[in-house]
C-alpha cells in the first residue's frame, strides 16, 4: 500500500520535465504482427525483465502513469555506460526538498529474442528514493513508461501475465470480441478517463482519473479537487505513503461505487490525499485521482493511444472483495538479504496498537511460521485474514522477545 504514493508523487513532479526527447519506444522485428511479453505480477505491480545497453538484465515496473522512463540504481551507471548529458533539479513531494535527476540519451532496452527499444531517453535518479525492496519485497531497477509500447495497440492480460502488442496496420477487430469500449484522453502520453464515482447513496460525482499500472492500490482521490471527494466520516487518519519528502499523511476509507465503461466496482478501498493537489496544480492537466492495479487487475485491458480508446473485459478477479489490512501493522524489509521484517507504522486504535506492538519492533514469527520463511505478500495476506481470527505474533524489541496476541477486525 505505501509504496505507490511514492511512485505517484515522483511521477507528478517529473511531469514538469517536459523538454526531453519524445519516447521512441519498442520495435517488433520486421514482418511480425503481434508479440507476447510475459510479466511477473507481484504485490500488484507489473514487472518486466529486460537487458539494458546489452550488458545487464534488469527488472522494470511497467507504469502507464509515468511520463518518463526512470533508472533508480545510479551506482550501476558506469557498468551500463550511462553518460549524463544534463542535470535536472526537481522538487520532492513537499515542494521544498530539491532532488537531482540526470538525463541519459540513446539507451538501448532489449527483451531478448523478442523486441528492442534502440534509443531511449531516460532519467537517472541521484538517489533511489523508491526503496522498492523495503516496501514491497520486489527487486526493481527502474520504472518503464507506458508510452514505450504506444506505437502499437497493446493488451494487458492480468489473467495470463502477458502484455500483447499488435501492429495496428494488421489489427483484427475480432480480438475485441467480448470487450467493452470506452474513451480515453491521452495527455503527455498518459491515459486518463472520465467516470462516475458514488461516494455514498446520495453523493455522486463526475471525475477524471489517471489509469496507472504503476500504482498498487485500487483508488486514490485528491480530496480538494472536488467538493464531494472528502474522506467519509468513518475513514481513518493514516500515513498513506512514503513520499520524496517523507511520510505522506491522509485518510483511508471506502467509496460506494466506481464506474469504468459499463462496469461497476463497489465498496472500494480508497486513499484520500491533500498534498498531491498542490503538486497537481503544476501539471496543467487537472484530474481527481488515480486508478491503480488493485482495481485495474479486475479487467483485461486493451489500449490504443493513437485513437484514444480502451477496451475492457472482466478478468477472473472481477468479483473479488476489496480487502484492507485488519491488523494495523505496516512493515518494511531490512537487512543485508531483505529477510528481516520491521514494523514501520502502527495504526492508532488498531488491534496491533491495543496489543502494544510498536514501530521499530522486529517481527520474528506469526502463528507457527517464522517470518524468515515468508514473503512480504504472504505476511500481508495473514494480516488481511478473516475478522475474528486470533494471531499470535512474536516480536523482538531491544534484544527481548515478546509475545503479542491480536484479533483481526475490519478497520474501515
């Protein structure tokens, strides 16, 4: 949950860097009309492995909400022969912390034996401010802009874990059978759409959202962009993300319903943020929020940037419940091998707070299973268990092992 707001804020800030060369994108081999690109779907992120400058295999998050491709591991620049041509000073999420990014031109990306992008302009961050490994347990080297495939019509198949590219000159309309069309607005190579949001039974708003595959959460709303987008009365104050200037505070709650085309999702876990409204005012393209993979993965999606159209078909996740943490514990991974689970935050008034689990505690065991045998996804799944489930948690604090018991319950 926490990592996405980091992604979002950085994308917004870098949207002001408008004088980069246009993305040239990937090319399929001559004569190839369609191609499948497998991806790993982990913690609600689409991760694509590729080779950079013919040297090292890397892992990139595919992000339709990113205006530019970013490289996060500056220390690898000499190995990859990345030569900085220009330095940008950009602002952090609080509009006060200066950040440094370097422009590198002509970078080659290869999906071996499939396709390549021969000359991409990318930005290299001076510091890896995303900390993906800590917050999501995923090894990631960069962020791949969604427009890198926009030369083609492309399909994101969440069910199969495949992105399929189609040469638009040979696109067969039969592929759209079973899909529902709806219009997009493509602005600075990012897809937006207008839709209807129902906050409560008597509160409906027409809003504009960014379709963002780089977001892990279902829905984020900028609370001050519309009078009806205020957090509901039962929303909980919470740190909703790790921004470039530090923790970002906001609220977590649920909205009644959101329409996408002819489809509707209900009782959606939603994050409400005020700070991004300030940053967004610099972007010259007002929108009210972001739809991320936590909701998008309920569909298989076909995108055509040129005609500004999308098509949706329900995926196998279409009817799944939107589940929120029921423990009140937020964790990060630390240690040389990222196998140590440390409490990053505790939600006030939650089962974890009542059990006196504290920020900085190391979680050693949940139930009978040591955390060193768990993935971060597995641990989060346990904290999202059924209401009423008793969890025995062993933590270490100041060298002392403590046994805590919590009973999971709905928090929003």
